[in-house]
């Protein structure tokens, strides 16, 4: 999460130039987000979805497996919504390296 957030932070001016808004969402608390935002110098808001409503609606709360153990967690995903509110990209299970550049190409 840290590398992805920092990549978006470092490209914030490019997104702004295209008229795009960056938002991050997770189930972490607002206090946790505030601490992370400050520590990483983020320039965009992190939204807290502690009840998981947004995660469920966007289909990112999924079963994950690690070392043979199954558990529920957030699947790293990116969504691009156009100015009219139309979803134009829903990408699940993204790889961080090169992802920001890919999103910039799409918008």
C-alpha cells in the first residue's frame, strides 16, 4: 500500500493537469489514515470505510490466501470514474509497478 500511495502522490500533478481526483479507500480508521497521510506526505484524501460498505459495493472484499491460510481482505484495485459518474475502469488485483502510468494513459 505504501509504494502505491507514494506513486500516486508523486504523480499528483499529472492527475491534476488531466482534471482527475485521486482518492484512497480502505477499512482502516480515520486516525490510522491521518497518521499514514502525514508519514508519507500524501496530497490526496484517504477515505475510511470501517464498516466495509464501499468495499462490498466495489467487490474488493474478497477471500485471499497466503501461505495456505485463507482470510478475507481487500484486493488491491483501481477504479476510474468519469465526470458524469460512469465507471470507465475497474481493475482488480493490480501490480504496483507501472500502475500509475497505466491509469494516467487511461484518463
